[in-house]
C-alpha cells in the first residue's frame, strides 16, 4: 500500500518533495507559520507520502508511533482510502502524570487542535513487507490499549482545508501525543469505548469508537499495511493513535481541554500562551 512508483519518484519526489519537506521541517523547528503550501500541491497521496518519507528521513528524532487520520466524503473515492497516517516522534510524546494538567506549545498562527483518541501499543514487531493485515492478525500484535489526546498541529493554518494530500505531506498534521492510562479489559470492551472532550468547560465533541468504518481496529490495520508498504514496518512498543473519536477541536493559546474516557479516566491539558516571536509556539 502506497509503495512509491519509479515514475513518481522521478517526476515528483526527486525534484519537489525534498524542497517541500525541507520547508515544513524548517518551519516546524523554528516554530514559524507558513502562509501557503510551500510548493505545488500534491495531486495524489502517493506524492504526499513521498514528501512525508523525505521529511522523516531528515527529521532529527526517532519515530515512536503513528497517528491515523480520516478521509471523508467524496475524497474517499477520489483517493481510494478513508484513512491516512503520519509519524509521532519521541520528543513529541508526553505521558500524563496522575491528575495533573499537561501543557503543550504550538506554532503561533499555525494549526492546532486536540483530539480524544485511543492508542494501541504493539507487543510484537510487524512482519516486514506484510501488507495484508486484517482485524484478527493486527490485534494479535497488540499488548495494551491506552487513552490519549493527539495534539494535531502544523505550521500551515489551512492544512485541513487543503485536503488529505496536504495533511499527509506535513507528518499527517501531527504535533504530538499525550498518553493517558491503560484501558482495562479492552479486548472485551473494544466496541463500547467512548470519549467526550470539553474546552474551557464546554462540551465540544463526543463519540464512540465504532462511529467510523471498521472502528479503531481498522485504523490499526491501515497503519500496519500502509507503513509496511513504504518500507517502515511497525515495531514492538510503537504507539498507534487511532483517530479522533471525539472529533477535531481547535485549541487556541490559553485553552484548557479535558478528554473524558468514562471509567478509563480523564486527561487534562492546556495550550501554552507564548509570544509569536519566542520560537516556542
């Protein structure tokens, strides 16, 4: 899945993907917003993953997991899939400590949102080159299921408006992951798990894991197959953040968010207020 053809590598990746990836990389590192997509818009997801692969190869950190995002509406037929993935890096992973509120920074004038999600942790390596995982074989690799909040973020404020090919190009619009607590007896409860998110005390989204096709299990299947098809098979200990059960909720500087997972606890966090010229977000 999404194995890059020689023609795309020659016509898009070699001449444009490295430049686009470099612009996003520099903007992320310097915490500087981009006013426009830094190059020709990718036409298909194959081109987008070329950009993402190039950015991964030059990013100064190791991958500890993947986020899975949704593709909606008519774009599903156009791109031939209803999901996409992006890398989660070690320095962007936070572990929630007890009942304390976590904090995170983001790029001023860029994109920032919080998403209540469930996160699989692999107990075994995926088989290199295997791109036909299904629900049974994928779940057999899993050890724990965790609660979590994905911090979606990009230097490009309009990233979601420009569609899936742009989202994929910039690490799948991932900025980080806050990991909560393990979900007890998750295998027997897998289709009943829920999440609600409040921002500044107002409920902004609620959902159940079966609300999107195939639920969070299909997100795991997709991540395994897509990553393996790109030569990046998932490894033991990696985390797969499976999609926004609660929806995607913009987070402004100073906003306080709580993801409520019912009997599995809550995660509280807030976006730091940082000056635009500080370089911290």
